[in-house]
């Protein structure tokens, strides 16, 4: 019976939604280690609302490469997650 539990745990762990959640949590953790989140929030609170887009753009332009990679992974993981939630699993296997 233990093999059945192992197979079920592997099936759950390799589910696309579980993998997306793992990548999302890991990249948020790495981003929180690379940046000081409280300082970012304090800086954003000091910016006027109309200048917020330019401030975020300038912040991303002047960011380090690893920070940009983490932000990109978070962004694309959040964009692809609804697709994985709506497609049935058998169809996903055909598209890969």
C-alpha cells in the first residue's frame, strides 16, 4: 500500500498547478532575499500617484539582473497559471 501512496504523492507533486505554485513561492522567496521589501513599499508610498508608472519603470531599468529574472519568473508564472487551470490534463499532454 505504501507504493500506492508514493505514486499518489508523485502524481500530486508533478501536477502542473503544484509545479507552478512551487516556482511562484520559490521565486517570491528569492526576490524577498534579494530586495528589502519594506524599503520598496516606503519608497512607493512617497511617489505621487501620477508618477508611479515612471517610478516603477525606472526602478526596473536600474535593477540588478538576478532581481529582473525573479520578477520575470513571477510575472510569467502568474500569466500562465490560469491557462493550466482551465485546460484538461489530457489536452496539456498533447500540446507538450
